[in-house]
C-alpha cells in the first residue's frame, strides 16, 4: 500500500494535515513546541486510491537525538533515530512541510539532502498560504532545497489539498499499486481501522477487522502505560521515558489474541489539568474516552491510590465502563505484601469488590500471563455485551432477591416488584416494573444492584437500575 510521511519543523501543520487526510481528530493539534513525540498512522481515501498517512515528530528534535546519541538526552528513548530509519524503508513518498510565513531554515536544507541520499521521493508542501500575501511570487526561494515538486497549500482550504493529491496520484502518477501484499506492521497501527473494515476484509479475505473490542490504558503520568502498551503489542510503538508528559496523543494498535480482535490505545497521563494543554483539550480528551468500552486503569503501587484516582474511577463508573484496575511496578514486593495490600484496599473502598484487580510488573511480564489475562477479560465482556440477557432470567433473579431481602419496615407487603428487562447495554441498565416504587429505600436499591452483579457474574461494570410504575387502567373508572 502507498505510504506518505509528513515531516517538518515545529508548528508547520503536520498534525492538522494528518487529521484532514485521515478524516479523524485523534491526533491532538497544539501550538506548543515539540508537542508530538510519537508516530501516528492513519488510513485515508482520495477518490478510489487508498493510502497510509504517517504523522511524525519534529525533525530538529530527531537531528539533535542523532548528534547526541551517546549523551543522556532530555528524553531517554529506544534509539529513535534507528527506528526512524526502519520506518523510512517502507515509505514511498515524503512530504516536507514548510511554513510560508517563515524563511528556510538550515535544518530544512539538511533534511532535504538527507532524503535525497536515501533515494526517496520528496515533495515540498508550503503551508499557511492564507496567512502570507505574496506566496506565488516568493516560491522561487524554495528551489534552493533542490525539490522539483512544490505545492502551496492551506489546511483550511480544501481546494489546495485536492489539487495536491490529484496531481500526485493521477497526473504525476507517483501512486503505484505494489505487488507486495500489505504492510501488516504499519496497518495494525492505524487509528481509524474501524472505518475501513470492509476494504481491509476484501484485501485480506479474512474477517480480521470485524467486531473490534476497544481498550484504552488510563492513569497518571509515569505509571507504566507506554511499557504495558508495547508489551501487549510486542512492538516498540510508543516512546517510553522517565520524564512525565511524553505521550500526548491517543496511540492506537490492532492486536488479535486467541482469534479475538482488540484495538488498544495508549493515552496521555491524566493529571489535574493545570497546564494550558489540558485545559484546552479536556473536553476533547473525555469525548475520546467514551468511545472505548474497556478501561485499563494503571496505578503505581509505590504511590498508591490518590484522591484524583478515586474521582476518575467514580467518573468512569457513572458511564458504565468496564474497569480493570492494575497496580504496576510490583517487582520488589512479595506475595504476602501484595495480599495484605489488597485486603487493605478492599476493606477501605467498597466499590473495589466488583473490580478485577491485578498486581503486575510491566517490565518483566510473561506472555502466558497476558493471554490468561485477556481470556478472563473477554469472558467478562462476553457476559455483559455480547450475550443478550433474557428478561425471564432477570425476573427470576429479582424474585430471589425479594425473598432473601430482610425487611424491617415491611416493604415486601407494600412494594411489589413484578418483572425486569434490559434497558440498554452502553451503560448496562435494567428496568424493573412494579407498584408503589416510591416507597423503596436507597439501601434496597443497593441490595438489588449487588444481587444482580453476583448472579450475572459481572466484574468492573456498574449496573444502573430504573424503576417504572405499573399503571392501573381501571383506577379512573
């Protein structure tokens, strides 16, 4: 498949062009320098041509990392320069973006010569032409880079992007349909796989890309989200660093474990939203969390559960998400210490009884443990969302709950709960019909929720109960 890499200095419009081409909004656009640190992959369609678009980080940052390879740089990562060279091998076209309001930098000249030495097809995109008045007269100054194809574009102007893609794919015929079957490693990292599932199934002739189970990894900064993501995917997908705030986008991957397809996404560190970035993108961030059905919430065992963690867990419970609580960095703890810590948590917080709690070390975690972990997760997911629960089963559980309930105020005689059925699965709600429902206590409602959770064998997901009064048609008469 044809692949395009977007590269350039900071604030030239790489992420906004990536969002425009892939028709998504998962790559966060911001004016902060060196904001993007990871590669973002996305499938895009222009007329009848499918291609993969890749968003990259700042090239100046990459150059500094290459020069200071032996020294301890600001962000310690897994040999970014070597990883960048491996990605370039599979790329067909490199788009070098330049801001039209600024002059040519020495870094632009360096990288244009670098890509020519690698014998890569290179085009120049002069962005932000809507901000510069005389962009057509000043295009001659970009010829010093040695790039023959120069396209003035504006991300807010669709015609300029249409002209650029039409010229590449149809007039210049740079687009070549390869005989190589597919880039599996690249396609499994795309952020918008669910939009092109029909096309991908025809390409593979297998039902790989149907029925995705979406999982997001949440937690505070430096709890091990990126290391767990890389371990599940078995690839160095997201950058791992001791410095907080390296992951700033939703980095997604496709994984199939025991013939079950998962879209796993790494997320930015959830903090108190004190920085300007978090204040701007708070609404967008929580909108994206609602798209995922399962949440892996990571907590550093050395720090423990904070008030902010409890606020976020209650927030996720309200919207009916399946929460898997994972305590990371447990390599220096014995089994006795972990068991005692677990008992302390369960005695302190009542809602933790209904959660799947795991104590792991993301650095040294076996694959067999991961497989068993995901099999348990799928069984729990299957019991809630994939199985359609009969109303007869819910009414039988309701009658058992009424018979076992110890009542001091004789509510059994006054209130009559007759039958129940499923009201919805996202979040999981049960509607109970009966007479004189206004007399029900909050304790009775809690008892019914707990009884349903135990009988239906649900973990990590809150059940919402709605009560409806059965109207008597002969009451007026």
